[in-house]
C-alpha cells in the first residue's frame, strides 16, 4: 500500500472513536511484530509507513467488527478476515494472490 492508503486507514480507524480497534504491525526490515496498540492518531504513523509488511486489526465485539469492516470496505484495502479481526497488507510475496476488503 502507499502512504495515501495507510493515511486513509489511520484516519478511518481513529474516526471510529470509542469503537476504534487495536492494531499491531510487522516490519519488513526486521520481521519485528509490534505489541498490540490502540492509539491510531500519532502512534500508528510514528516512523512512517515504508516498512509495514502488514497490520493486524483486532476487534473485540460484533459492533466493533461491523464498523471496522464498513470502514475498511470504504477505503478498499488489500487484506483478509482473521480469527482476531483483519490483516491488511503493505507488501506481498511475489505471486501471492490477495483479495480486497
């Protein structure tokens, strides 16, 4: 994804107010997976987006899932539903198909 899409994601999740989900990222540089975090306004873009391989979004209720899914569909991002919520991709392995939410 490019910086514009990451910004759309950040603003959409921040805009959910009390229903904003937690997130964690995996770095392409070090394979580091961050701890779960809930602050979208500053922390999500601290350091930029260039090395985000994926972001995982954790939802904790059906109400939260519904608003998160609606927001993700509105910005049309590459990703998939997971056991904890959603995984969105910044980079993909060559030849790996991806669907869009």
